């Protein structure tokens, strides 16, 4: 990796892979789509996109990616997950489908589809002190929420009711919403800083 041009991957099993790849490329990263362990081994950071966490979980196991991703997380590779990606980075989930697994790494309990069928999707402005002004315009699509977090988890943003919707723990970061669909680039820029620092 050259210091100014980090090489990062987007897990490309299912979900909004292109949006992440385009944004990371616009920010100057070299971007690879990741489907196989050998491809994962070649990058210095990974984005897990939004999509359907149970499908990404099943495909990751079918493609032999579950253990390699767990190992990469354990070895300190920076990973950023949005929405389904947040679910996949959670140590514990509520309302997963039967047998659903996660890669884990962030000491949180995350509830899938936390806003129910009545409020499937919504948008709101979130204050994210780490990112400064202006607030983040956040789009939630059948989004998860953090129900409980361990002491080493840093909440980056909360809803008005106090529940965390963006968290960081060491080299792992997750948002319940989708910056990649609104042109919000600051989370991805922060992720690339984490990759450069790793
Ligand atoms: N509800 C989806 C899941 O369970 C996540 C939705 C999303 O990524 N936009 O994975």
C-alpha cells in the first residue's frame, strides 16, 4: 500500500457494493471487490455493504469467507460496515433468522429491522461530533439499532431516544444508516484514515 493510496476491498457477495466502491474510489483509494479469501488477503481494509445480512452471512460461509473475515478482524484489519454490515460486525444480534451468524468484532447487541414494518425507512439529521459540522443526513432502510454496547465501544451518533446508530471499537466502525447513498463521504474518509494508520 502506498501511504496516500490505501488499497481497500468491498465485500461483494450481495448488497450495495457499487455505491461503496464508487465513493471509496472518489476519495482516492484503490478499490477491489472481494469474493474470495485470496482477494481479501490482498487488501488493507474492508467495507461490508448494506443489503441483507442473512444472505451475506450464508454466502460468506458458502464462499469460504467466514473464517478469513473473522481472522482479518482479529488481526486488526480496519473494517467498516453499513446497515447489514453493522449487523455482521456485531458480536450479538436480536431478531436474526434461524441460524444466522455474524463475523462479530464489535461488542454490541444489534436488533435487526429495529424500526418495524410501520416505519420501514426514514431519514434524519444526526449530530456526529467526531465528524464536526454539518450534521450527517442519514438514510435508514430496514435498519438495525444498537441495543446494548460494551465499555470499549465508542458511540459516534445516537437517535433522539439515545440509542446508538454509529459506533466504533478499535479498527472497526459501523453505521446503521447508509452514507454511501446520500453522497456523505466523511465516514468513508475516516475509514480510509484508519486504514492508513493501521
Ligand atoms: N434489514 C437488513 C438486514 O437484516 C439490513 C437492511 C440494509 O442493509 N439496508 O440485513
